C-alpha cells in the first residue's frame, strides 16, 4: 500500500505539471524556462501568477472532495452517499451564490464565500437529516431523499440567480465547477483550510473504520457512534465547502473517488483516506489540464479565442460513465 | 462478576424487561434462553452497557456500568452481536483489529503494532491462516469465527454472545460452541450467551437462565432446570427430557407446540 501511495503522489504531481503546460500561448519549453528563473515578464506572469495557483487550487480542491466523499460514505455506511447527492454540495453552492447575490461575498472576498458555503453545506445536510430521520435507514432511501434535497437546493439556487442576475458571470462558475481564473488568493485560503480538515479526517480513520462495520459492532468495540458520526459529517461538510468555494460544484468527484480509493487502497481508512485525497487531486487536476488542453484545441480548430471548457463539465461526463460502472458492479454484488 | 439488579427496560408502550436480577460469577458460562422478544438480547446489551436501563443497574466487579464511558466499558466487556453488516473488501486482519479500538483509542489505532493480541485472537478461533482474505469471501461459519476473534481482540474478562450459532450448520454450531468452552477454560473468561438451542445450553452451560415476558422464570444448572415444565412454560412446547447415554447431560425431546393461541408469541424482535 505504501508503494501505491507513493505512486499516486507522483501521479498527482505529474497531473499538476500537466496543468502547468496544457494551456494556451505557452509551451512546455517556455514554462520550464520560467520555472528555472528565466523567461520574459509576460511568460513569468502567466506561469507564476495564473497557471501555478490554478493547478494548485485544482489539486487541493480535488483532494478535499475525495476526502469528503470517503468520510461521508464511511460515516453513513452508504456507497451511494457523496457530497453531491446528500445536499452538501448543492447547499454549499446555494450558500455561495446567495451570499454573492446579496453582496455579502464575492470574487473579492473569498473568505466570506467559504463561510457562506459552509453554512449552506450544513443546511443541505441538515435538511437531508430531517427528512431521513435519526434512524439508520437503508442506503437507497437515503440516496433518493438526497437527490430530492439536492434538486430543491439547485432550484433555489436558480431562483437566486434569476432574482439577482447582477453578478451572473462570477456566479455561474459555482454551478458547473471551474478552475478558470483561480489565483494565489484562492490557494492561500484553500490550503490551510484543506490541510486542517484533512488532518481531522485522518484522525477519524479508526472511528470511520468502525462505523463501516455497523453501529452495533462499533458501539460494542467502544466507539461513541453518535459523536463519531457527527464529527465525521462536520469534517465532510467543511471539506466540501472549502472545495466548492474554490472551484464550485465539481460533479461526481466526491461520489466516485471513494469507490476507486477503496478498490485501490483497501478497506482500511488509514490508507484509503490519503489514497482518496491523492486520487481526488489527480482527477480534478487531470480534468483541469484536460480542459485547458481542450480549450486550446478548440481555439485552434474553431478559431474562437475566448472559449474555455469548464473543468466541472469534464469531471461530470467522466463521472457519469464511472457511476454507471459502479452501479452495475454493486447490483452484481448484491445478487 | 456481573450483577444485574432489578433491571427494567422498555420502549414507550412496551415493557421489555421487568425487574430482572442476574448474577454471574467469574469464570461461569451462563446460557440465556427464551422465546423471541422475551428480552434476552436486551438483557445482554444492558450487561454490556450498550443500553441504559430504565430502572435498576448493572455492576461489573462492583462498578456501575452507567458510570463508565463507552470505551471504558468496552475494555471490560466484549459483546458479539447476532449479525453484522458486511464491509466490502475488509480483510480478516483488518476486521479483527477493530477490537483494539477501546484499548488504543482513535489516534492509537493509526499506529501499527500491538497486534499480538489480534494474532492470538485469530489463532484462538483458528482463522489465523486466512488473515489477509476478505471477510466477504468466507462462509457463514468462518465469518462467525472471525467476529468471535474481533470480540476476543478486545481482550476482556467478560464475553457476551448473542446467538452465536444462529444460521450456522450443525457442524459449525458445535465448532463455535467448542471454541467458546475451550477459551473459557483456557483464559478463565466469564461468558454469558443467548442460545436459541436448548440442547446446546443443556450440553455446554454451567447455568441456564430462562426468561419469559421480561422476567426470569428459571435459574439453575441444566440438571435442575431442564425439565418438561421448562419446555412448556418457557418455550411453549410439550415434550420429554432424557439423558445422554454417554455424557449424562440432559437432552430434550420436544414433541408438539402447546394447544391454543400461544400467549407468548411475540414476533417483535428487538435489535
């Protein structure tokens, strides 16, 4: 497992580097020149002020989402749980959009966006909790309620957008998930937040392993299940909110990365958690690089200079395909 | 030593246990029997501190369980539930390791090592050979032994087992029972087990405690307690009781359910 973790760290690194060189205007040679201290002022600006923070934000947000998904699935003992389908991500988006619409937060005040996204995330999760109740219900029921809550929250977000369309341009990015235009300010806010909550998630590895074994077993082994689950949910919401405020609702990452992480790094959260962080980082970082590359390609083919493919659209498309595979496999396992 | 004093427990509109007294001495193997819903599983959970009694208390070597934290209680009492959901991909070693949580705590569990207890627990139930196999891939009997190893990994003096032989083939039932009896002897464990099969109780237990509608109706060694009267009163069946020709323990020959609608029937399983 250690070797795999190292391997996937290298993958995340490689993906980050790919993000640096995939964009328009500058090729790998020029990027290398800048990184080694040379290059003309424009190239330096593009690489150090635009591409580097953008890649880092993509990696950090991806790691957050991967972790949040794994924590959520373990704590709820539900393979269909993910921040996207438990009301957490749509809630966070609603929070961010509303705060922006009301003028309380915006492009210039990312910290306020984090707070608003957190509040929204908790509200979304709380709404689901009210609907499903405290009783441990079956995964499918929770998933159905989660989809319901998510739909309602997305509807509310659309209403906010219609009522306050002033900042539409900066707001839409939260809906699809985008890494476009992320700068150091975002990274400076994202990394301490992500690092802190990631450490908490790691500290929760043992309780999460027990929660996966079922509440009866966990309690018999000495775990205060209520408290452990609450801590895990807070951690998942905070990680999701951090990612959403940085890159928006990056579709399916939190739902699918945990499946990959458990398959690749085993059922022990001690390795699955860092694994999920690395996988999430690789997926979003990869999608970021791919979207830049696609944008460049489209620009060349269509001659459209300002066209950019949102990263979230890519993760959603790939994720949908993967979800199909996971769903088919879990059906097979049950029969 | 476990002392349950005038234990009562219930849900709104339903009394599950009504003033139960139970004392289990160190090193004793006690079997709890009774119909479904008579409160035996609830009694076991109260003795593990997993439920808070409505009235009365449970003393563990003189300490009130209600005053112990979940972790402190789990360091002294291990309970094996009747069934547990499967965890996809989890190996035998990983599952058994979960039993160390109470001793090591959330951060201690992050470290490796201190696994002798787990190794011994797996060896004790004969699952050491498949430590790295996923639990999902095992048969029902094997899985039950792995779960027994998890409870043993808690390294407690008291072991509570809730129907450890249900759903198992006879061969595996005997295997689990034999393992428990052997461990009890080797380690001086105090064991309380809910048993569905009166035959196992009569064969292996030092003492049988029979529950009916939340009260103790019989309590004593199998020789004294296993009688046609017990079959009728506790299990609602007519039958005879004989002796094993070789070992001389009591053997039941149940014949037919007693006439009329059974007032004891209660399908509300408490889980």
